[in-house]
C-alpha cells in the first residue's frame, strides 16, 4: 500500500453528485416510457429521492 499522488486522487474523485445523478435518473426513466408505466414511476421515485438528498445536503451543510 502506498499513498496516492495528487494526480491519482483527481482521477478517482469524479462522478455525479446527488443533484446530477437525480436528474439523470429522472431523464432515463422518462426516456424509457416505451417499456411501460413502471419504468418512469421507478425513475421518478429514485431520481426524486436523489434530488431531495441533494437539496437536504445543501440546506443543512
């Protein structure tokens, strides 16, 4: 084991936050509406929850 360099930390610290991930989940859920009504409902539940967590994290920080 060794300590990561700054370049390695920058490389792995990416990704989506709660807000961006929630918007993506909502978008993918509604884009897949042709699979039936369950997919958008699931996307709304998951994406909405992620957006709520984002707002709560920003509010109580």
